[in-house]
C-alpha cells in the first residue's frame, strides 16, 4: 500500500502582503461595524444580530485566507472575529424582547454551534501538531 500523498505546500506570503491582507480585512470589518452600530436605523437587538452576522462572515473569510496561507496572524484575527460574532449573537438573544422559551432555544442552538466550532478548532490543532511532528523528521542536518 502506497504512503498517502503529502498535502500541497502552503503559500508563503511576504510580511508586506500579509500586513496588507490583515489591514484590508480589518478596515472592511470596521467600516461595516461602524455602519451597523452607529448609522443604521435599527433596534439594539437588531444591531447586535447584524454585528454578529458580519463578524462571523469576516471570520469565515479570514479562515479561508488562513487555509491558503497558514499565517498565524490571520488565524488569530479569525478567532477574534468569531468571538465577537458569538458574543454579539448572545447579546442579541438576551437583549431582545422575545419570549423566554424562544431565548432559551436560541441560546441552546447557538451554544451547540459554538461547541461545534471549538471542537473543529481542537481537531485542526491536533492535525497541525501531527503534521509538524511528521515534517520535523524530514529535516537534513548539515
């Protein structure tokens, strides 16, 4: 049985390109957040919901950029955006004027999604560790 094919090499970005990507992503997110939080004619729970939605969308975009480049700074940015999104969704649930049972149901659903994402992060970190261990044995010593 043949050994499995190694994954394709990650794209190595220069520090200038990486900084540019991070700056563009942060500026886009800040612009949308500023509009949603300060300019849009929405109620507080709607503002929090849209803030969470935008945060999760930008976290997904940052994760896709990280998947292509494996830059740790972008991974951290994706994590921060995910935390902002989850906190905003929780805030929207608890600030809203809905029924108590509906708030409980939405809280449970959101908690299940957060735990699923955290489980995915745990699995990916273990796979990353196994890959680094496997690759460390291939170094040639001078």
